């Protein structure tokens, strides 16, 4: 599947549907540490990873931002930095360049301004003091972000519930399953809005009975 087609089909989904799809396929989806949270809720982030590694110094972040292309997500491995490696200028430039968002596994600052920009921005913490600009750092290399190994070009998907990261080929495998899961949930919601019980649309009784008798069973929906 072409990368742009993959991103376009992923965009209407959400991270729970993608995670549920991975649960059934066990393909090794990267799920980012939930301590890395969005500064603004209600925004969705879908794009290709452009990676940065630094420590208490934001020169590499600036360099990575310069290199990043439209649709990229800037993924910052700050290596347990104590000082902010991004403020308001970097996300403002990211927005100007058409980046899909920023993930900062470390401290950020200028949060009042960042929250007004409308750019998906995730960070582990906030610190008012900035790092230095005297260390080269690295860009465009495999990094660790929120417990996930991220390679340049990996597909990054984030929303209010978290961030998932995987290769394009793995995401393409998950995609049709995630689409079916989300479609099923929409049908369930529509049926409940029409007055039908959630448990009437599940094999709940059979599932409970099978578990009680020690049989293999799977809870499933039947909208």
C-alpha cells in the first residue's frame, strides 16, 4: 500500500481500534508510555516519524525540525533530559512546515502558547528552564521514545487515548482489522441509541457458561 493511502485510511481510526486489532494479530505494535500526554486534547496525529536524539540540549531538535518534511511527526528522544528541549517556537515552525505533530519524551515549556497553536504536541513533562545549544545530538536514527523503538519513517498515530507506532507494513496489516472493529463499535452504538441492550448483542451468556465449564471461549459482538 502506498504510504499516503495508508495514512489516509488510518486517519478516521482511533488508537483503541488499532490496539484491539493488534491484540488479535499479535504483530508487535509499539504502544508509547501513557505518561507522555497531549498538551491539547481533541487533536489527532497521523504521520511518518522523523527522529531526534538529544540530552538537555535542543540543537538536534532544531536540526531535526529543519530536516523534517510535510506530514512528518518529529519524535524526540531526550534521554531523560531534565531541561526543556522544546518551547513554543519549534511547534510554531512545525505548523508552518505542515508537520503532523511532535512527540517529546522529555520536558517542554511555553505550554500556554503551544496550546493555542492547534498542532498535536505530546510531552512527558514541563520545565521552565531550557537546555543548551552546544551538543550536536543525532537525527534520522533509531531512537527510544516512551519505551518504543522508533525508526525513521515509522507510522505514528496519536489521539487523546495515547500513541501507537509501527512500521508501515505492520500498520497495513492492522488496518483492515482495525477498520472492522471500529465499524462494529459504531453499529453497536447505533443499536443502543435505538434502544437495544448491549449485552443482547454479545455472546455474554454463552461466554460465561463456557468459562465456568473450563472451555476455550471468546467474548464477541453480534450487532
